[in-house]
C-alpha cells in the first residue's frame, strides 16, 4: 500500500523549485526541530525508521499542507505521545497550529 509520501510518477503536483544557495533552515524553529529529533534518536526514544513511519502516517491533508520541518515536528509529537514520554495534551500547538507560534 502506498502512502501520501510516495508520489513518484504521480501527476498533478507542482514542479519542485530549487532555491539557489538555499539555507538549511529558513527559521530558527526548524533548526530546533532538527536538533530535537537528533537528540531523541541518540537517546533511544525512537529510531529513524519509526520517525519516518510517523511522518508517513500523517493524514493526507496535513501531510500535503505541512512544510518539511512541520512534518518532522508532527512526527516527533506523535512519537513522544505514542511512547508515553509526554501526554498528548502537553504537546498542543499554539492557536495558529504552527510550532513557531
């Protein structure tokens, strides 16, 4: 069964536009999400396969509407709740629904 992330060969998606000299992070919160994910993997909270699976399990609409690091953050929140590290209520996003508030 294919998931929303497996769009290779599908039509109807916009072309990928590469930014010349694109920075690795567009906002500070993206760098924080990147660092948080690395720390959680190194601590053994979850592994890379679980992280990728958590991203791929996002609802289609959420996956398509989210930026790259928003998908990362959603996967981290999902795994922290599933692993019982923190309660789902403790992971609530700000009113605008974005990790950067």
